[in-house]
C-alpha cells in the first residue's frame, strides 16, 4: 500500500511539476509579448548620444518594474542583419526578422530564458525590435511544497497501511492458527465470527463449519466404533462361553451348537454390513436399473419378515396394491435390500405394529415403513441416515447390525432417489423413500 501511494505521489508530483513548468513558460512568454508590444509603441526614436544616461535609467526602471532580465532596442538592416547587440541568451536566429518586418511579434524560450521581440519604427524610419527577456521560474517553490505534502502523505499512508494491515491480516493469522490446531487434532478450535458478508467473514464461517463437521464426525466415529465393538464382543463372548462349556462338558452339544450358530450368523451379518458400506462408499457395486414393479418388490420383501414379526409379537401389514401401477426406474434387487433394511430397523423399535406401503406421488414413487415405537427426537430426524449416527431412542429388541439405515441412504442415493425420516405425532416413526417413476408409466 505504501509503495502504491509512493508511486502515485511520484507520478503525480513529476507530472504536476512538468505541467507547472509548461504553464509558467507559456504565461511568461504571453506576458512578455504584451509588454514588448506596449513598450514598442512608446518608443519615438533611438536614444541620442546626449541622452544615454536617461535611457539607461529608463531601462533600469522598466527592468525592475517588469521584472525583466534584460531589454534591448535592436535595429536591423533591410537585409535582416542586427545592427545592435542582442540580449544575453538570445541569438540572431531566434529573431525571425521576416516576421518582424511583417509587423509580427516573435517570442520563444531558450532553456530557462523567455524572450519576446516586438517590431517598431523610429521617427527617422529605422526599423527596430524591442527585445525583452525574463528568467522562467521553474516552480522550485512549488516543488518544495509538493515534496513536503508528499512526505506528509507517505507518513499518513504508512500509519494507515500498518493499522489496516494488522486489521486485515489478523483474521488470516487467526485462521492459520485455528487450521494448525485442527490439523494437530484439536477439533474444538473455533474462530470468532462477525455479521459482515465479506470474504474474510465467509472464510471464518467455513473454517468453523469444517471444524464442527470434523468434530461431529469424530464423535460419531468414536460412537460407532464403541457400538460395533460391543456388537462384536457380545456374540464372541457367547461363542467363547459355550465353546468352553463344551470343552468342560458342562453343556450339551445340541444347545451349544444352536447358540454358536446363531451368534456366528449375527457376526456374519455385522461383517457383511460393514463390507457393504465399504463397497457403497467406494462405489464398487453395480446397478441394474430398469422399470420395476415396486408393489411386487415391497410385498415380497415385507412378507419375508412376517415370521420374525410374529415371533416378536408384532403385527405386520403391507399396503402396496398391485393394481395401482406403482412402477419406478430402479434396481429391483437393491430396492429389495432397501426395504429389508427398513423393516429390520422397524423390528428393532416397534411395540406392536409395523406398516409397509407404497404409492404413486405425481412423477415419483414413494415407499415407507411405519412403526409405533418411541419415535425420533426432533434433533435426530435429520441425521438418522448419517454414517455412524445412533439415535437417542430405546430399542425394544435388537435383530440387526445397526448399519442398515446408512446402507439404505447410500443405495437410494445411487439409484437417483432420496430418503428421509419423520416422527409421527402420536408416537412412532416413518421412514420414506422417494424414487423416480418410470417415464412411460408416468406419461400414461
């Protein structure tokens, strides 16, 4: 900033001095022309020998009054040759005798000396030129004042630049410090926010949002690891316990085998869900997207869970009429996986009833799973499908790995749909999947 101000002052200063000097030259020459023309009209005749002293006094007076450097009456011959000495700094070539003979005034500048020559004729008919010279002021005084003003402006620029620089760079330094702390693992680092809409405020908000997201993801990851560790430890403990009981012959082989098989399947399901999430995250899976009868997929998949629902004492109802023409552009196998995960989640929380349904909604197809469980807290509604997220509602039973909803979100997103959760007023939750309807069926 100081360099810019200094450069601007330098350009403006030199430009101003040049303009002042040019204007001074023009003004001086114009003044001399007027004065030379006026004085030349007053000259009656050349000074005679006995009036030399008087003529000298007259020249001194004129020189002092008009601030002249010199004044001369220069006679010239008809051929244009000067007959008298010229003022110092003015040469014969400067006087355009041809113009003088035509009655024109000649003027100009030689270095720092301005001159003007006005023509005239004595009473004896001798042509002459009254030549006036004056030193041109180069604006030295203005240059001094300009230098002083420039120095003052530079001092002000330094003070303002230092203050403004600190104010501008402080948020950047704070941001650098905060990002360094975040990179070192301190996810609680935050920057002070402001209500302004400039770029620095936007940067501050972005860094704070990033830190909050990282902190939340770290917490969810920790919570997820604890949950998975617990889900792994429980079946492993059962398997180990019954294996030891078999070794010590404290349990019958049939009883131990039944428990070990059940817990092994539970472990297999958990590991399978983890692998499924890894594949979905890396997009290492294929989709066979085509026109799919959603009613058929929803009905067949939901009916497969009827024995599990009856075993848990739950009523399972399906509301997906086959005659409604509920056709979506999707992958039927992946859609069945989505429905299965949603029903498994409902089995976790439902108290007495689960409802699975599907219907057309304009240019889209919706399918949903309702349960009459404890519902979803308002702060959890927008996060139930997030990776590693665990809602704060008590499960009635545990039949799944707890990763099903994250898999649902990834699959639905890959098929071009959307999924969201709703907490019902009378209790319970509704999980809704929206898919694009088949174009031909929608047009019909």
